């Protein structure tokens, strides 16, 4: 061998080798936690976050994708922050360096509750409980809302006040529960089930004022998160202050930053609807005004025609009626159209033509039905020589099978009735 290494039949390409190393790292370190100090913390325009974890001997490149970084909520991170990051190792091929893809992160000084919070959030996130695809949209026009909260807190007072000041036509039902303490999570969960069983609400709102992590812990319990995720009624949360994030917020369909903000977001729906209704009202007024103007012109034309071709007495009576109609129409038109008459007259001809045709057709149809109904009245039938025969129990005899020889029957004719006895029954062949 002359002291040389054996020849390699098929050498790796750089990308092949990088791929093999990446696959090995991902299989070996599919989940791990690393403690270190953050440095070079940067948030890209895409929303992804890049930073390094370091200690006194080494540096580890880290990346958190936008969807992951969004779940960190109000967690303040930056250079010098000591954290525990959880994720998986992979290789970034363009640089040939390994990095930690971070899925969860917490400050090392956050304590036991914060650690429980992060662990539960990570577990439920991986389960898909927070996926956007399963979240229901805010109802377009909620009429009945269930609010789960403490009935004596400032949160519900602020919530109701905002809706009242916005004149929202909403029926609000309060489901009183504890919002703090050991029994709070079970009461909140039970209230969510009751709201869904009622089947009458368009929206469910969970609200509570601000507080410490311990104070808000009922909204970080798994049973509450699963009840929210399983609700058929859309759920909005308004828990704590703007910087407070709970597990309930991630599981909810809509998160409001505070109880007041929750009410404001609902009120905004009605503001949009009011604007739409005003627009439709204006359009309707314009259309009605055009119809009145054209009808007035038609009546005026008809009045002149009647004056020209009909006897004076009939014309005088009809003129009086037309004058009353004209005065009413003119007043209505003046109120409805005023300065918009040129625009309304543009489409008036088509509206009146359609209305006139419809009126004519309906009048003819009514006349046809009137003649038909008169011809079918029982009196007219009897006048033509027909009679009505009834059995003793009042049933009308329609078929020969209903009578037998010897039966007594009542016979009704146009000017009276008489009793008759059946002597013989003749059946048609």
C-alpha cells in the first residue's frame, strides 16, 4: 500500500455529506433542551427569529420560525437573557453549520409555574390544539352572548359598559364562576359545557382582569384549554392585560387583549353593520323616490286623459281623488328626493313600466279568479238545478257505495230541503 490510504470508490459530494450529517443529527437529537445566554438576537422581516445560545466555552446557532415566535406572546427576550430552549438539531446546508430549531423557550428564572406553562403549551401545540385551521371565525352579527367570568369583578363591568355605550343590540348572559383558586378551572370548564348544551348562543366570552401568573393560572389548566377547543360555540378570550398570555388564549378562536378590548371588538361588528344599513337605507330612499315621481307623472297623464274622454261628472270625482293622490305623492317626493331628483329620474321609466305591467297582470289575474270563484259558489251550482244529498250523519253522498236501499237521506235544493228514502240503488256498469 506504500503507506497511503486506500482509494475511495465513490466520494461524497458536499451536499450529500451535509445531508447525511443532518439526517444523523435529526434522528439522534429530535428533541432536546439547551440552557444558555442569548446573544445576537434578531427578528427578521419574515417574522423568523435568529439568535445564539452561548456559555463560557461554546456557541450554538438557533432559529425560531415565525409561527413559533408568535406563540411566545409577551415573553421579553434579548441579548443577555438566560433561557432554556427546547427543539431539534439540524444542519443549515448553505453554511454547513448545525443549528437548534427552537420550538419552546423559557427564562431560567421563571420558576415552576412558568415551566409548567411552557411544557403544557408545547405539548398542546404539537397535538394541534392551537392550529389556525380549527379556529372558528367571529360571528358576523352576534345576537346572544354568554360571558363566563366573576359577576363581581371590574372585568364584567367594563365589558358591559362598552357594549351599552356602543348601543349594541346584544343579549348578554353571565355565567358566574370563580376566576382564581383551585376550583376555578373546574367551574370554568363546567360553564363552557353548559353554554354549549344550551345551544342558544352565538359567542362565548371568557374574561378576567389582570393579575400575576398565579392569579391567572386557572386559564392555564389543560381541562380549560380542551373545553375551549371542543366548544361548538366560537370562544373569545379577554384575560388579563395586553402583555398577559394564557393557554386559554392560544386555544381560543379569538383572543382579545383585555375584557374591554373584547367588548370593543364585538362593538366594531355592529359599527360596520350600521354603516351598511345606512347605505342600504339611502339606496332604498332613492329608489322609492324615483317610483313616486314616475307614478305622479302617470297619474297626471291619466287625469288629463280622463278629462278629455269621460263625462264631466266622472271626471270631477276622479280629479278630486287624483288631487289627493298628487298632493300626497308630491309631499312624499319632496321629502324623499329633494336634490337627488335628476339621479332618480334616470331610472324612473323602467321602474314605473315594470310596476305598471305588474299591476295590469295582477288585476287581470284577480278578475279571472273572481269569475271562477263565483261560478263555483254552492248557490250558483244549486241554481243550475243541482242538489246536495247528505246521509243522516251529515256526510255528503259522493259515491253510490255510500247508500243502501231503505236509507234516509236529506236533499238540499236552492230554496230548501226535503227527506227522501232510498227505494232502489242503481250502480253504473
